[in-house]
């Protein structure tokens, strides 16, 4: 599950790219969009037929009832502003939670409160779901990225990757593709930045 109560932090970008990564690895993947804005489902509607299939699930309508029984991975794009009972109910569906954070003071403050609430959810506190943070849309050699890097290093959750702000994500999204499906000459720097995240997702460290 990709989630953060703060809107606009790139949840759908991460969810669609994680889904395409595993689909290209040969896995059976479902992408469940719990956000009524349906950014992930819009991406899937643009996905070319010659790319590995990803099953669309409108989570905001019927939950996970339409997930294929043989799915290897279910990637959930959670809605913003999830708190309280809604947050607890969402986490019930998750074994692995990725929290994207933007390089801004407002986002860091909001994420601090969200992480405290998330870590208090029973399933997380019992270590039945694992959390990791990702610095998203960062620009190297900026003071605000230094602040974000320091904040996430001290946040007491695994800080697994920093992903740059790049036009490649826009190119991929508008074509229904993932970053791993763009030509190597364009996307190799992004592939390198994703490697720590995909390694974490494949490892036992991301599993309860």
C-alpha cells in the first residue's frame, strides 16, 4: 500500500510504477485505486495492450472484491486525508506500506503526525505490517532536500530511497507506462534511484 494523509505527495506515481515493475518481472499484479480521483485507474486505461497486464480494481467502489484470486501482488493506491477508523480499515489490507514524502516543511510536518498515527494502528504496532519512507520529487544539492534527508533519517522508519523530480515520470504516466518501461537511454538514472526501493520490496525486510 502506498499512503500518506498529505495529498499531492506522489502516491499514484509510486503505486503505478511499483505495479509496472512487478508486472514486468512476470508477476500477476492487481492495482487497486482507493482514491475517488482515480489517478491510477486513469493510468491503467492508457496502458498499451502490448505491455504486461495489470488488473484494475476500483477500490473506492467495492474494496478488493474484484482482485484476481491468483494475484501475486496487490498494489493499493490509498486516498489522501485518511485518518482514524478509515486509516485502520485501510491498513487491514496491507502487509507493506510505502510512505512518499515531498521536500517541503509542510509535508514533513504533516508526515510526522501521520507516521505517529500510522505506527499506533494495531496491525502496525504488532509488526504485522511493515513501513518504509521514500523521499519523492527531490532535487539534489538543495537545502530543503538536505532537511528532508535529515528528517527521514531520524524518523524511526526505514528510509529506503530518494527519487528525483524528473520529466520521465510525466512521460511514463501519460502513456500508461512505468519508469522501467521507458528507453534505457532516457530512464537509467531513475532506474538506479529505484533500485534500493525495489530491493526492499522484494526482501524479507518488507514483509511481516
